[in-house]
C-alpha cells in the first residue's frame, strides 16, 4: 500500500496549490446554507411543546457546540501526526483552527447560558456539561497563548501539539457528562445510533444550519492556513513563482 498521498498531504506546497481555490466557494455555500437553516429554524419551525419559542436558540447553540468539539478533535489528531511524523503542515492547521474553535466554544457557552435562564431559571450552574465546555474553551485559549509565547516556532509547535493531544481527554467528558453525572443539561440532540426525537420540521433546519456552519468554518480554516503558509514559506522558490504567476 502506497502512503504517497499521506506525505503529500503533509507538504505545504502541495496543500497550498491543491486547495488555493477552495475557500471562496466553500465560504459562499456555507453562508447560504447556514442562513437557510437559521431562517427556517427561527422563523418557520414549530414551537416546542414544553419550552415554547425559547428552544429556537438551539439552531445556533447546537451547531456551535458540535463544531467546538469537532475542531478540537481535529486539532488533537493533527497534534498526534506532528509528534509522531513531524509533518510541518500539522501545527499550521492547529494554529488556524484554534481561534475558530475557541469562538465556537464561546458561542456555545453564551447561548447555553441564555437558553438556561428560561429553562433552568439561572444563567449559569456548575453543571458537568457546561463546566467541561468551559474547560474546552480554556484549552483553546491555552493553545493560542502557547503558540504566541515562543519566538522559536519549532518550540511553539511542539508545545501546542502536546497540549492539543493531552486536551483530548476532555472530549469524552463533554459527550458523556449527561450520562455519568446527574446534570441539568439535556441529552444529545443528534445521535448516530437513534432516530431524532424531534419532528422533521425541527431537526432538519438544525442539520442544515450545522452543515452550512461547517462549510463556513472550513473556508476560514483554509484561508488562515494559506496565510500562514505564505508567511512561513515566503523564501521558497515555489511560492515566489506562484506569486509572480497569479499576483497573490
């Protein structure tokens, strides 16, 4: 079995040239699909029989919460790849994803608190799910801080990768916190093993919003990675030729 594709994926030159035209289409599709899901959910989905219209914040909260965890999982995998194979694209990916993942975690915390006020009667409780998501946000901020703390990028890349890998232990805590402890937070909205408990008119716009936001974030990550590659490889001949060819 050939692993040439794997080594190509770790090449900054190959990545830059292959994905250079992807961000804008992804961004436009993401904005369109996300707005479609949000408008459908906020304006046209039926009221929840228990929570009324307050449940509609789910169309922002759930996609943000899912993507906050997904971004960290991707960072953890990239951290493992860097520590084992020293692929220099991995820390570029981590530095690109970290601020976006932190934003998603912050949005999840804020919208969760807003949702908790009418549902639980309080903005914040030290619920296991909320607390573990707060830890996730702090891990993101720690990675961002470590990345900027060292002038030597090789040291920064290693430190960030170690923290990214160690922080993976928090993801199963977030996922199973509502099962392991007696928490106020409800169970999973989406599940791969069970049918949705909500009617289709409620979960379909949520799925559309999640897909749209995923495309939007993917485009931002690609843009940030391209910018970082251009900064790190500014003396490379291939990049100079690309700049002369396309006027980047």
